[in-house]
C-alpha cells in the first residue's frame, strides 16, 4: 500500500466544503441527509459532543445551497435531480457557553447581525425573536424561495448553568424567545434542523413548535452520526492497513484494538455498532490508542450533575431502564441516567422487546478508563463517619 495515496483524515474539521476541497476522507452520510429532509419539515437530533453533529449541519447547508459539485461521487449525487438553491440561515450556539443573561443576549444579537448583513438588513429591534422573524421573511422575499434554518448546539447556553436554578430559568426563557418565530414563520420555511447534546423539553425551549420530529432514537437514523463498523471496514480499509503495518500487528488485531477502545455506541435498538468518530480518526492518524475524547475536555455540567446526584465513577454499572427513564428532557430528570446517556457516557447495549427494557452500560474501554482517570480527580472528599475514607464529590 502506498501511504501517499491516503487522503487526509478530517481531524477537527467541521465544515463540509473544507473536507471536500482539501481532499479529506469523507464518510458518506448523504443518504441520511436525504432521509432527514423527506421525513419531516422540522427535525431534532441529539448526539454526544464531537460526534459529527456540526459536520452534519454543514453538509445540510451545502446541500440546501445547491452546491452540487461538492457532492460528486456521493450517494445523494446519484439520486438528487433538482438541486434547488434555498436561502439558508445557520446559527451555532457552540460559543455561548459559561454566559450570563446579558452575555447571551449580546451573543444572540451579534449572531443575528452577521446574518442580517448578508441580506442587507438594518435591524432596529432589540428583541431576538423579532429579528429572526424579519430575517426569515426578508430572505424569502429576496429569493422567492422558502428558507432553511439550521441551529447547531442549541443547548450550549443551557448546559453549563443547568445546576443553577434561577439563572437556568432566565437563560431558558431567552432561548425560548429566540426559537419562538419558527412556528409563526411556517409559510416561509422549507426545512428546520435543530441539534444538540441533550434533550430539553419541548415546552421549555420549543413551546411553539409542536410538530418537531425527534429522530434521535429512530432505527433508520442510528448511524447518522459517528462511524459504523461497516463504514470503518469498507471506507477506511486502507487506514486500518496503514495502522497495522506501522505497529507491526495484524489487521485483525488492529480491528480488535479499535473496537474495544472506541466502539460500542448504540442510540437505538437495533443499531449498527457505532465508533466514536473523534477518537477513531485521531487514533488512525497518530497510530496509537489514547483517550482522545476525554482529553478534548470533561464538560463542567457533567461534573456538577454528578455532584448533585452524589454519583461516583465506580458506581457506573449496567442498568435496565425503560426509554422513558433515559430518553427524557434533562431538566426534568429524576436521576443522572438521562444526562449520562445523552452525553455519551452510557449507551444502549441490549433491548428486550417483551418487557420493553433497555440495558444501558459504558460504551467502551475509553469511557471506562476515562471516567476513572479524568473524572476521579474531581472526587476528593473524605468521610470520617465509621472511620472509613471514601471517595465523594468535591
């Protein structure tokens, strides 16, 4: 195998056009793109951080902007005939973390202003909902086409304050206000896609949007984010051989190592085996096994919620649950399970159709080791009761 023929691995690249223009490897997810745009006008998806949500949003943007040349050779290129160009409004909340009420309002204002400049709009309103309404109507008027709205990391402003009751309520009201035009602007909209890590209740954030389709646990979208085992074995075959040759091990040993370390995610059942894409790409690039996902940051909100529920890493064990116990809005959760599942620290391992019980467990070795090595330093309290030293939450 000639290593010079291997395409670049898109480590850290979240823009579809950049992946294609730089000649990087792209795991073809465009069949899911087509399915999503056909299943509903309003679509919601939750997946853990660094699982490819932002790249998916960017791919949707390029598709709706009619950039056919970027999709040459991909699935959608063979089935899409029209390639209609729609006006696209794309918003990312990823940078709106660790903010208070004033900072969030300022962030939304700046984000809306950038879109307004693209359409030559001078807004005189201080209210985000009025400005978004005006943006949608004006984009429709200027182009004569219905508008596509893409919202990435919608929950970023909320997660890090989810343990702060009063501030959380204020931030939630701001975000509810921002999303509120999506219902009344229905006649002007072609497609709306909202994605994030967690599932907040529809009433709390999308109170006006009663027809939002949640595809997070639908089997036909099981592989929309992440890298399935089949995708790895076929579309990444040469990279597996390169890894094997560099380390002097067999291909079978390579697959076994990577599977044990990064595989094991299932977001519904039945589901293909899903690998953590961020860790897998980094491992194939570096030719080593490391806890890449954990090294990219342990979320503050998780530490705070573990503290709230008095959970230690050593307490993470297989559990059987109804979907109503873990696929629920995180602000209404009665245990830590929904947050751990939606954040990727627990995943579905089995399902009993008769009892309708799911078995939840840690996905793989990276998470198992990472929970101990990365989260344990946050647990440093000593209990003198009964003369025992215990690990508790700091």
